[in-house]
């Protein structure tokens, strides 16, 4: 019960992020509807190779997944793993804690990694490290 309340509070708190995520997911999904499946509240959008410019751009960047609020978008096919979904779901949990400040906090964590620690913006980002650890848990 308490967990459900916390989940809904986080969901509402990160609603601005989720709205942006849905717009992005819809943009991806519209051009390749047969490759799309949605599971509320974590819609999973499969990306196909012959889709829109946006999808081809996504494919060329070799991004396995992304999340924005409660929306998780993953690349389907051989590269899709449960680990990717767990990683992205952890970003959703982070977004539920930081709400509309998640984006700025993520950028600040990346800048901290680069400027203070002299490391990579993405790999040394505290949010990414946390998501990788969460994805490795059984
Ligand atoms: Zn990540």
C-alpha cells in the first residue's frame, strides 16, 4: 500500500518528464506502428530499421534504450535484453525522485564527471552508474 502511494506520488511528480517521453515515443511509433507495443505505464516502443528519419537516426546512434519519466523506449531485436529494460526502468525510478529536476540533475552529474573528475559525461555520470548497478542485480 505504502509502495503504491509512493509510486503514484513519483509518477505525478515526474509527469512533465513523462509527457515529453510520450511525445517522443509517439513520434517514433507513428512511423512504424507494427513494430510498436505499449505497456502502461512503461510503454515499450520497438524501433524498426526501415522507419522514419527519427528511427534511422536512433538506430545509427546505437542507442539501446532511453527513458523520460515513466516512458521507456527500447530498441527491439537481437540487441534487446531485460538488462536494458532494467537499466531504463531505474532511470524512471530516478525521475520519480527528482521529478522535473531530473534532466538538469542528470546534466549536472555529467558535468561533474567531466569537469571535476575528468571522466566521461555518460559513463561516469552518477545516474548511469546507479542504473548500471540496478540492471546487474538479479
Ligand atoms: Zn542510462
